[in-house]
């Protein structure tokens, strides 16, 4: 049995909840537009262009389509990426 606050797949519920807030279209992955919307909301005074979004997605473990799944996002966070 998992510890409280953890999902069966080993991903903490807090990570899953944060991922789901960013994944605004409920596709199961985070794309450039969703990530840029988050960055711009957190730091509206700073400019975040598409290149910054693409770079961040690569660091998060994006797939060939430039999207990050929940497991990849969690693995990237655990690796410090």
C-alpha cells in the first residue's frame, strides 16, 4: 500500500495536482502554450518567448512532439531537471 499523499504509480498527489493545473486542456501532457501561460502568470513582468518554452520543455523531458507527460515531468523533477 502506498503512503498517504502518493498515487499507486508512485507519483505524489501533490505533483499530480500541480501537473493537472498546468495541463489546462486535460490532454495528459503539458505543451508549450500551457507552460508559457504558467510562466507568464507567475512572472508577468518578464518576457517568455517560444524558445524559452521549448527549452524548458526539453529540460522537463519532452517527447518528440514537444510535450511532457506526467511520468516524464515527475522523473525530471526527481532528477533535478
